[in-house]
């Protein structure tokens, strides 16, 4: 069985599995410079017994254009398999063009196309009515950030010579009003911005600025800087303010919270009410024995931010280094808990992948 993997974002777990198990595969970006679209090269559509694994975004592009879609159908009908790997918090995008997937379902043999979403579908979701395209939900009983966090480049964390009390990096998004609330309240407190490494701008501008781009990262992983801590910042900041993805109606632990824990950095959260309580239920420790974390209980995001900033000012007033030193046992516990979850996640994913690769090998020969 020949394995081809699309060279795109979100394939890290899969390619690391293949590398670790010494399974031969070929990387191919599937980009056609002549048409400026993704497409399958003719030699690939003539193959048989091949397993092509593409990201969700590449799959959508392949299905969008008639020429690339016909090549995809030909590939699937020539005794090959297509996996659509979606391990990057993108489930809604996988199903958003359901009409395209539904039409493709009519043109391919049973089991030739397999979708691997990173979340559950509802019982009444139309994708459950597909006949020939199969869906295999990825193991998702782990906080998202643990699944996608990359290896830490130059991972040693030494905070004994920090120049700033805290760090905050966030981006402007219309759908994230809690970040606007945080920025306004933070800016209104005289001198507080000067105490930290602070960036509040568009995402593209953040990653075009060397201090925030994780410039120690090798070029091969620069494109996924979200998932790799900028270690020069973590070693120069006593704590981090973390504006999580959500601020109401749901708990969602992403790499934003995982990064301070894995780098042994204390954190203050701007996120959903009771998120700190949720983290305790997962086995993590917070800093309630040292500071007042009642901000986690406030119904209004404006009040949560206000009370969180009161704690930040108290920490600075009493000495951020002293606060950091007092957090040592909590930081050790959380880092170990992250490693425990990560190890369990990788073990569960390895079993999942082994099962599906063995099945593909059996069916393709």
C-alpha cells in the first residue's frame, strides 16, 4: 500500500505516527501551478492500492473545481482510498459544503472516502445519511490544546532574570469581544501596559513581528506558531494573561492555556465563567490558595476582567517574582498533568491510527 500525505497544516500527529512507526509515505502539496488549484496529478489517478491522506482544506478545494473533482472520483474508483484528516479544530468547515460531499457520495465506491472529524456529529446531522463516505470520529476526550500543542523548541524555562511582570499576546477579532474589553480596561490603568510584554493587533501582524513570531522556531514550523510557545517571551515574563477563545456558553481549553502550563508560567484567565473550576475538574490546579480567584464566578465579562486586573495589580505590588516562587508546586503539578494528558492522548491516537491503517492495508493489499 502506497501512502501519500498532503503537505499542509494539521497533519502533525499523523505524520509523527508514521515517522515513529517507520511507515513509508510521501509528502505532496498537491498544488498545480498551471491552474493555481489543488488537484491530483495524473500519475496518482492511475494508481491502485494507494492511500491518500489530505487535510480538510485541501479536500474542500479538490471538491470545488470540476477538473480536480473528476480526478478525485477517478482515484477513488480505481481501488484507492482517501482519508480526510481534520485534527485542527475545523469540524464545522468539514461539513459546511455538505452539498458537495453529498454529491461526491453518489460517485465513489463504499469506504473509498473516509472523513476523520475532530468532534462528534449530532444524531440528526445530514452527514449521518451518507452511504459511501464513512465517518470516523477522532479521539476527543482530551482538552484541545493538548492534542495540537507542538514540541517546545529550546524548552528550558529559566525565569530568574525576567524584565517584565507579565505577557499578553492577543489578536483583534470581531467575534472575540472579551479581548476588546480586556484591552480597554488594561489600557485605562496608568502604567500597567508598560509592566508587560503586550501585543494587541491583527493575527498577521503578530506573527510578522519577530518578538511575537516564535523566531527561535525552525523554518519548517514557522507556519504554525500558534501551537509553539515563544520561549524568549516566556523566559522574560513572570506570568501570563490568557484571553481564551470563548468567553461565554462553553468551556474550551486551547493551546493558549496549555502553553503557560507547559512552560511553568502562572496565568490569569479571561474566558468563560467557571473555567477555573472546570480546569480543577480535569485535575489541574489553579492559584486560589495564593490569590483571589473569585473573578472566575462573575457573570459579566466586564466584571471578570475588572477583578482579574485587580489581582494582577496586587501581584505586581507585592512582587511578581515572589508570586512566581510561591506558585512552584502548582506549576510543577500542572506541567506534569499536561504531560500525562499528552501521553494518554498520543497512546489513544496511536491505537486509533493503528486500527485504521491495518484495516486500509487489509482492504488495499
